[in-house]
C-alpha cells in the first residue's frame, strides 16, 4: 500500500523558493543534456567505427593497387611498343595531311593548262605557289593559251589555286612573247 | 514600496539559476566537442571515402589496362612498330633517306647530283624533326615528276617543299625536300593512366605505311623504359 506523500517543509524565504516553472525548465534542460550526450556518444562510436572500417578498406585498396601496378609494370614492353607505334602513326598522319597538296600536284595542274605553242622557260613550285615563266611563239598562241586557261580555271571546281597573277608580259625581238604567271 | 537591495537580488537569482549551471555546462562542452573532434572525424571519414573512390577507379583502370596489354599479340605489335619506325625513324633519317633515294634513282635511271643535307635544329618538344635535302636532277619534266611521285611512296616519309625547273626542255631541275624522324621517348606515362590499344584507323594507317617502298635499315633496339612521368613533378 502506497504511503501518502508527506508534505515537505521548506524553510527558505519565499523569494528563494523555486517556482514550478523553473523546476520544469531545469528538468527539461537536464534531460536534454543527457539526451544530447547520449546521441553524441552514439555518433562518436559510429564515427570511430566507420573511420576504422574505412581505414581497413583503404589499406586493402592500397595493397590491391600496388599489386595491380606491379602486374601492369610487368607488361611495360607491350605498352612501350604500342605507344611507339601510336606516336609514329600520329606523326605520319600529320605528315600525310600536309602532303595533301604538294608542289608536284601544283606543277601537274599548272602543266595541264599549257597549250601548244607555249614553251616553258622556268617553273618553280613551292608550298602553295607556282611561278611559271614561258614563251609564246606569237600573239595568237598567247591568246589561245589565255582563252583555254581562263576556261579551264573557270570550270574546274576544285582547283588548287585561288588566284593567278600575270606578273610580266613583253615582246621579244624575234616576235615571241615572254610572260610570267604566279599561281597561288 | 518594497526595498530593493542589490545583494538580496543577487542572492535570489544565484540560488534560482544555480541548478542550471551544471547541465548547461555539460551541454556546451558536448557541443564544443562535437564541433571539434566530431567534425574532424567526419571530415577524416569523408576524405578516406574519397581516397577509396580514387583508388577504386585506379584499380579499375589498371585491371582494364592489364587485360588490354595481355590481349596484345607481341609478334604483330613488333612488326607494326618496325613498319612505323621505317616510315618515321627514331634517329636522324639522313641515311635511310639517302639509301631509299639511291635505290629509286637506280631503278628509274635518273642522275642525281649536287646533294646537300642539313639537319634542322628543331625544338626539343617537337614530335617530328626534319632533315632537309637539296639535289639536282638530270631528267625531263615528266620523268622528274614521276620520280618525285615515287619519292612520296618511299620510306622514310618525305615531303617535297620546292621544285625548280630552270630549263625544263634541257631536263634540269632542283628539288628541295625534307624527311622526318622522331626520337623515342624513354619514359612511359604513369602506370595508372588509361591505355588504349591500336585503333582500327591506326592499324589501317600502319597497313598504308607498310606499302611504302624503301630500304630497311636496322633500327636500334627500343630502349627499356627508364621510368614514368611523375604527374606531380614540376
């Protein structure tokens, strides 16, 4: 049988007595402190555990990584051979790109425009430019050359030249005409 | 009117809130600890996780690389390297170019004279280095062009830079061209970088290089890799 609660005697002066509200706040604070402490300890335990677990995984991965590195290092000869081949193929492909239009191609295109009665005296082809010096037997040969020449370069859609410049034209004592062209 | 003594008030409030000091202190200490050790632990865990992810990626790359390297046919690879080294030698290409040119001149019956060679100083980092050649030819225009066309199909790779016919009818011309070479690097990239075997287009390019004519000059053995690049090295 429960004993009835005896009334306590508080001898403190009224101004020093705790109010009910203050007691509740104190109790709440106490409980909160302990709850936070509990959560903190649980979290700390979890974090330490997780850290330890992650450390062991990291060590395991490191060992695995070191082992794989050794295995790949053992195949360095194959890697080297492949890289040498790749490097050289890349260089060759770059060279082939620059070989798409060579002086030889330019000369061949230039020569295709030469008509009968025209005598080439000098021909110089470097990358992208052809200098042609020639003699025309007479003015009709030159007219024919320019006419054919104009037709050819107007109709050829994929000519390697974008501009053709008449660099000089002079008549010689024997009646022939000397001229020079710059193809670019 | 009530007499308000400061000492009485201080005693009153000290007694009232004394009970709060201990739990409040505990709370503050816990919060301070959480902000220091707890935060450090969380950060350490996150860093470890990040490192593990990086290691996992590297291991995956290494596994793929190992599988690719193991699948390579060493004999075929050595042959492919020989072909590419014939096209782009690892040492100055003067001798192999001269040999190929001589062979071509003999085959076509063209006379080559006034031969000049100069090795151009190129930047150390340049992938392809050049050797310049100049020579005169005694052949008519068509034969000269045919000769130059055949030069394009010889190894080592060459590029005609200038052709001058000073007297096309007399059959005299001067040719400037360069041939290419590239030293082999002594180092390999870091082990855990990804690796790709020769692609289809690269194999096709090698097949095209195989068609190049020319003499084969024994290359030096490939140098053993001396080390790998340190990506963190300045």
